[in-house]
C-alpha cells in the first residue's frame, strides 16, 4: 500500500467511528442542552489544535517539508485553537459576543481545515516523516471535522436561549 492509501484508509475509518460516536453517544447527551451549552464540549476538542506546532520543533518532523506547508498547518491550527478558547470563555461568561465568537471560530476552523488539508495533500505531506503528526492527521482531524459539523449544526438549527 502507498502512504496515501494508508492515510485514506485510516482517516476514513476514524471519520466513520467519530460520526458513529457523535450520533449514538454525544448528540443524545447534548440534545436537551441550550445551544451555547451544547457546543461547549465540542469547542473543547478544538482547543488542543496547538499540537501541530510540533512541526516547528527541530527533529520532530522531516526538515525537507516545504516551510510554507509547515506554516499553514502549524499556525492555522494554532489560531483556530486560540479562537476556540476565546469562544469557550465568551460562552461560559455569557458574553453578548459569544455567538459571534463561536461563528468566528467556526469560520477560521473550517477555512483552516480545508486550506491546510489541500496544501498538505498537494505537498504530499504523507510522504515525509511527521512523527506523531501522523496520528493527528488520522485520528484528531476526523474528530475535529465531526465536532465542527456538530457546532455549525447546533448554531443553524437551535435558537439562542432567551435572556
């Protein structure tokens, strides 16, 4: 099997597993929560998107990976993590800006996931040594995708709580 085939098999299986976990276990537990409360555990998943900064640490990834791809992946996720944390704080403090910050996070997150994935595939990142970054791609990214879809779903389908 080629590295790209391995990547696709692992990522697809992880995506299927996380969809099933979300549908069977997570969604029922969030079903009766107010919209902002429902998205809080989903936002927490994104706070750890600082992990790809590891690509910038010497010896943790192949130094021949194109620097622009490393930058897109590492910094894009880091920015998304910061926006997720900001959204969590706003939701927990019940700030008026909470809804806007969750949407801002979602826009940044989706743009990063799409753009970084496209750049990584175009650069054939899967052919380079990326250390435990391989598990980020095959385990964590599918979880990010599923939780992001759920966040957007809750914000489109559920009204905000009355004040």
